[in-house]
C-alpha cells in the first residue's frame, strides 16, 4: 500500500531531455554505480537461468535435480560425496555438493539451477502480462479520456475496484483454487498487478495527447489506434519501464512466497521458495537449505530493485539536477 | 466539503458493490466445488454432499447464492462451512490476536523511518545516506520468510528464547515478569518482520519528500537570512514535508486486516492471516469472502480518511 502511494506521488517523468537521449542514458547509467551493479547481477542471473534450464532438463541432464540419494542426505555445502555408496550416475557432476544436499540427498546446487528458470520466467511473463494490460487500458483511458469520458471513467473505476483487493491474499486464493502449474501462477500474478501501470500510462497520455506530434498525426488522418500504439506509447515507455523492472522484483518475491506456502510449481520441479520451504524443518541442522535459496532470491530481487530505482533516477531529469 | 463527503461515500459504496460481485465470481467460478474438498473421506457420502449443498444454497443459481450470502453477511449471520460458527465472531477473535502485531509493527515503522529518512535527506550523498539507501533496498528485497528464519536462528541461538507461537507452551504458572518477557519476545520478531518493508519504503519516501522541500525557495530564503541550520531543517522544511504523511495514516487502515499470511504461518501466530490461509485450504468460502469484503471496506475507508485528512491539513486542497 505504502509502496503504491510512494510511486504515485513521485514527480512525473519528462521526455524533453537536454542531453541527447541515447548517449546521455549510457553515460548516466555508468555513473550510477548501484544501478550498474544491479544490471550486472541481472545479466549474470539471466545467463545462469538459461544455462540451468539447459543443464537440468532433458532425459539425461548434466545436473540432475531429481536424483535421490538417501544415504547422502543433509550433507553440508562443499562436502565430497561418499563414492563407495553411490552408483556412477548418482555421483554429482562436479564431484562435490556445492550447496550441500537436502533431506532426500538431492543436490541443492542442481535444484537451485532448476529453480532459477522458474523465478526468471514467472517474473518476466507475469510482468509482461501486467504491462500489456496496463498499457492497453491506460492508453485507451488516457487517449479517449476527453472525448469519451465514459470509457475513461469505466476503466479507472475498474482500477479502483481491483485496488480494493488485498493482492497477496487474492493471488493466494486464486492460485489455491486453480490446479497447480507455473502458467497459472504467472497469469494470476500478471492479472492482479496491472493497476499501477494503467495509472502511469493514463497520466502520461493525458499530457502527451496535447502535444503537437499527436495533433499532426491526427491531421494526417492516422487512425486512433495507430496514434496510440505507434506514436504515443513509445513516448510513454519511460515510467512503464521503471515500474516493470520493479514489478519483476515483486513478482519473483510473490512467486517465492507462494512456493513457500506450498502453492508454487508442483514438485518434483524445484523452485527457490520450495527449497527453502522444504528446508525449514532443518534450519538448525542444515541451515544451507535456508540460506542458499534465501540469498539467491535476495540477490536477484535486489538487483532488479536497484536497477529499477537507478532507471527512475536516470529517466527523471527533475531528480537528476538535485545531485 | 459536505458535497465531497457525500459524493465519495456514494462512489465508494458503488465500488464496494462491484468488489463484492467480482470476489464472489472469482471464488465461485474457479474450478472445484467446496463439497469436493475431501472426496476420499468415507463419511462424505453423496447424501451428505447433497445435504451440504442444500444447507448452504449451493444448488441455487449464482445470483441467488450471491444475495443469500451478502444478506447473511450484512445481518451478521454468516457461518463458516467448516464448523458452523459465526464468521464475524471468528474474525473478531483472530483480529484481537493480530492487533498487537499490527500496533507494534506500526509504531516501529513510524518511529524508525522518520529519523532515518530525515537524516538521509540532510546529509544526502554522504556515507550515511548511501548506507541507508542500500539497506532500505536490501530490506525491500529480502523475502519475508527468509528474513524470518535468519532472525529465528539468531534469536534462538544467541538469546535462547523460544519465539514460535503466542507464548511458550506450558508456561502457565510462572512469575509475572517472566510471563511478560515471554510475551514480549514472542511479539517482537513477527512485529519487526511486519515492519521491515514499511520502514524501508517509508524512510525512502520521507527522504524524497524532505529533498523536495529542501530545494524550495523559502528554505533557501530562510538560510539566506541566517536562520540556524537546525531550525531550517526542522521548522521550515520538515513541517512542510510532513503534509503527505498525515494522509498516510488513512492508508494504514487496511493493514489492520491484512495480517501477513506468511509471517503468521511461520510463527504459528493465530491471527487473521493464518485464519484466511486455513480458510483457503479448506475452501471455506464464507470466511474467504468475508475477509475480502472487510478488507475492501477498510481500503475504501482508508482512502476516504486520507482524502479528508488532506483537506483538513492542507487548505490549498480545500475547494
């Protein structure tokens, strides 16, 4: 709730930038150390998630997250497997349990690799859905706001209605009622988080609509939808990009929370929240089961937040002058 | 002023009406019926299911179910499907359990974030500000359940106090100082966890508000005419920066019923969030819908209060 309030009150974004857009953007990004760190972590995470997908799926994966070795359960990180008790295909690929093993003797490192992809896709797809709906609704509300007041009112009242729901509780309810699957989670998170974007885009459109290039396009007889999607939306993307980046962080946290409560991607597929949830019975005996996924989520979410906030500072010339 | 109140009350009632419809539809159109919760239970014969369906009007069309449900809710007669107890009574009981968490959490949030945010703004760009910024991002990004376990490990291994639940099991007849300390320890962790996100966000917001105001002309004027720094910060700048926060008091209201599901589950705290979670697991629709309805009422009341407060404190808004 407070986060929403902080977002809506923050001063508006402006497109008219004295620095040439591309050049200035790169330089400013380089100056903002935290944002650069965030971006770097994000790139690394992206590669790891892609690699993880390749290495843990298929019939004969390089890192098999599903191999159960009951004789090797709850081994601490970096411990060597006991080669005498394991058959050759059960030996972990690196010859060492990098992050230890869980209560079924499964390699936590392999499970973390598998879970990275879930976090990444849930984050991106959920935010993709919410941004798409947000731009569409906000664009229509903002563009037609003056001529067809009823459309604008209708959409904004709908936003008000959606904002009345306690978001995590709503997501939890719907996810619990639907059959468990990764796609349902993405869709539900996406469908319940588009309201902020709608408001941003609408506000942006209200001012863009009065600008000359829109009048010019209209005078040339360009159709309304072409004006909205080809001409106005590219100019309204700055705040959307910022809120999308931070939205990914929120979506990853939400997914982890759902997995933690047992409503995530169904087992045996590993998710970070799920690994942590399975490990909670052993927090004193096997803290690595809590710390490995916990720090992974923390670092990834932090990188998105840092990058998003950095982006906000960079794209907002009003704030920039003050530093 | 009066016309504003009238208009927004009407508008909010309409919104509430639609919220009730949407939440009812979401619950009832989702696959799986509540009568199928436990198909493997041998006691759940088809006759039982039939009686169950009749009892709770599940055999009627949706719009009739809707009217039945909200008629019962507004007259306070809704009962839980699970144990036939009054939903409002159950919610009230759990609400009283969640209340201390909410109060301590709110006090922590509001007392910690202002000093941190103001100091960051005054020494912007300095070491303190950069650390505070980084820590607030860290607190926003840390998953609540992970942080909870870090704190549990820390407190249990360092201070050797049990922290799960409302109070230590079987402590019944200990001396009262021990009882009080026990309650405090049990209350502390969940409230701190509930407050972390709030502290991080609110302190950032305080900082940006302060920066906004410190850049204004009248602050420069105050400084130019030789007002001492302290007075500039706290008398000229802070007072004006506080304006938007007055309205935030209204926005706290929904937190009353929010009660974090995850934190209450971890600490086995018998509060609102846990009750809602159990209701979801048991598909106890009346409880889910009532919690949803009450929280929507609180959200709407919260925005209403914050609008009103804004009009009261800021004469520029009063039109």
